[in-house]
């Protein structure tokens, strides 16, 4: 295999995104589920993970699901851009994307009912812009427009 060191940045960004997603899945989601089950049990109530509509559980589920939904467009566009345009800018913009995604749970809030769409859009809109930048620049590059 040839020298892949030129892709060190995009590889690091890819790994960081996946580590972040696993943190949300294994620590935040599972931890919230276990804590809520204990709290419900202490009150003599049954915690229904999937049909109970606990707003805190729904918020954590939304964070995990949204991060997973955005994974494919982000990672595919990151790598298209890395291969066709610039590994340096892919790394910089990819790092920014992950930083924005890390803020998403905070802006979403602890309970779904308290979610503020305008606040969440402070993360989602720049993330969409990064993905569309990656895709557009990749297309322009392969068709020799840039």
C-alpha cells in the first residue's frame, strides 16, 4: 500500500467522528437509560424505554439518531473532498464539523419539550453548509471547474 500520510488529517477526523458517536451511544444513551430506570424504580414506577415517552430519554435518543443520520453525508462528502480537492481543508472543516456536532446535545437541551429550533439551527445550518461545500467543491474539481 502506498504512502497514506497525506490522509492523516481526514483519517483523524473520521476516527474522531466515530469515537464521538460511540460516546453518545454507549455513554450518554446507555447511561441515561440506566439512571432513569433506577429513578423510576425508586419512585415505584416502571421505566418503559421505548414507549414511556420520557422527555430526557427522547432527547438523548434524538442526539444519537441525529448524529447517526448525519454520519453518512458527512463522512462520504469529507472523503470525496479529501481525494478531489484538499486534505488540509477537509481536516480543518471536518474538525469544525465535529466541534459543532459536539455542541448539538447542549443546544438541544435535556428535554425534548424544551427544544429551541432556532438554537439547534446554530449547529445544523453550518454543518449542512460544510457538507454542501465538500460536495460542490468535489464536483467542481472532478469536472475541472476549479
